[in-house]
């Protein structure tokens, strides 16, 4: 008997999105799903972001003929939500309201992505703010044909606490490593000879955007970002969302009202994106990286104009951005210690590079993550840090204890390759979807 999910439409990010990284992320997920035996229609989302009505209409006709039973938002929820058409005076989601098929929303940062897509364009001044932001978001994401999948328990808690979703609508599963990293690690093994670097960091900073984003004109917004960053640096077991809400509560009521720093105001959500995605990310990462004796830096593609400022830090060796599938597994494998400073949009978990690094045979130190410790136990505490001093102590220790470092790598590599691969993650989602859709009868068009 053929699965009701045999035919699936998958979104693919435009090729230049997020420095091309989102496009590659889409391709990895699509290729994995194809390898699992599903018949796929790959939808390039460029036409929706450009509102190319002729192309959208062509895709609509093709999809009616293809007759998909389900849609995946790849590489994350933002691209599925971004597929909308304007009909009868309102925007309708292309999948749930036009094709009338279920849509799997695979979260990245639900707080930022949902607000950015649904409240677009977000206001750049408090005077442009619109009230009723939460109800607008809630009305879209609670559609009965939208199914939510999270990899961070903190994201789930935040969405529930502010009343956007109920717990029964969300499923949790940690991210996984792509097959390319799994195969690289199996083929190469754990590197033991001449390493390329003692310590490296892989990721992005936003030194240019911190200064030139329109919201940087507001001292109150910049000050909040700096205070949240300072508290995060003091104890990495805190996450930025809770710190942000607490910091806003310290601001006098009248000032909060003037600057529209309330969850139900659309300006709040643009402030959130600037404060957390740009400001706190940059301040925290630069504080950590500047404290390490010497570190190689790979990445920076999300804000290339800020890279020049890195050259003033004598201990940071900028190595350019590299190919995600060809070069990055090798860099993880041939670096003694990769230091991660988790993206501040993360609450309790760790992003994909944690899984990728160990799967490729590398070793990583991560800031404290409740979800990772719960999943991997005491071994996760060995690679976690809560302060910069603890990070540097562990760097010094593991640089001089090769055998212990390699034993830890073998443990995580085995656990990840067994339980936390991209295929395992997608298998969980497709199985859960099949169960929920068949139970509710939502696999049939209304």
C-alpha cells in the first residue's frame, strides 16, 4: 500500500539566500527526502518573494497536476510562510489556503521568522508600529493545515508562554547531521596527525549591521542589546530571550510605551531581531573570540562588509568563507578544537554545526545547552562551558590531552551517526505527519 505522503512539494530557498547557505540547506533536505523514496516537486520560492504572478500561476497548474499530499517548508519555516498570494484583498498561504494541503513548518527561530513573515514589512520606527501583532501571528500559524516541528525546547516554551501556540500543535526532535558529514567522518576517521588549527570558530558576526541597521539610531535599543549580551557572557546557561524580556521590564513604563516595547506591537519584533539576531550575537561572539589566545575564523558571509573590522583583532585569523559540503567537514576534522558560541536565537539547544562537527570526526566546545545535556548526559558536560574562563580552561586542557579529546569525539560521533542524522530527523517528521494527518482526516483537500 502506497503512503499517503508519497507525493510531496518541497520549498527551496533562492540560490543567494543567507549567502547561499539556505539554498544548500534546502538541497540537503530535498536530496535526503528523495533518497527515502518520496516523489518530490521542488518549488523555487524566488517567484513568491518577487511576487511574479505569471510564474506562480504556472507552478499552481503544475502542482494541481502533480497532486501533492503534503508540503515541506525547507530549509526552515520562513520559506513556507513566505509562499503567499494576494486574493480578495488579503494574503493567503499558497499551500494551506490555495492548494489546501498540509504544510510542515520546520522551525529555525519561530519568534523572529514568524513575526518577520507575517508582520512584514516590520516598522523601523516606533511611530510606525501597529498594535495587535500577536493576534496576527496567531491567526496564521494556528491554521489546521499547519504542522509545527521544533528542535529547541526553549522555542516551544516561549511560543506557549506568549500564547501563540498550544503544546499539542508542536513536536520536538533535535537536529541531525547531513549524510555528507556522516560519510566524511566514516571515511576519514578521527584526525590524529598534523592539525590545520588548534582552535577555530565557524559562523557569522554582524559588525557592520550593528552600526548601520536603521534601529541603531535608537540608543535605548542598542543599550538593551549590550546589557543582554553582558548578562549572557556572565553566565551562558541563560538564554537571550528571557534576558531580553527581563531587561525590558526594567525600563520605565512610559518609556516602554513610547518605544512600543511590548509583545503586541509590531515594532517590538523588529527590535527583537536587531537586538538578538544582530546585536547580542555580535557582542557575545566577539567577546568570546577576543578572549581566546589564537583562533581561526571561518564564515562571515552574512555581513561581508564587517569583515574588515576583524583584522584589528590580532588573535583572530580570518580564513574566509568555505564550501559547506566540501570544505567544512575537513576543517572540523583537522582542527583540534572548534569553539561554538551558539547563535543567540537559540534557547536550550544547539544548531546543526554541533552535530556536523562531531559527525565529521571533529571536536567542539559549546556554551551550556540544556537539550544537549539531556540528550547526551554527562559527556555533554565535558564539552560545555558557562563562562569565558571555563571555556579557556577547557581549551587549554583538551589541547594537551589528545587521547581524551579523541575519545569524546568517538562517543559523540557514534551517538550522532546512530540517532541524530538528517534522515532520522526527516523520518521522525514524516512518521508524525502521517499519523496526525490520517487521524484527523486532513490528508484530503477540503
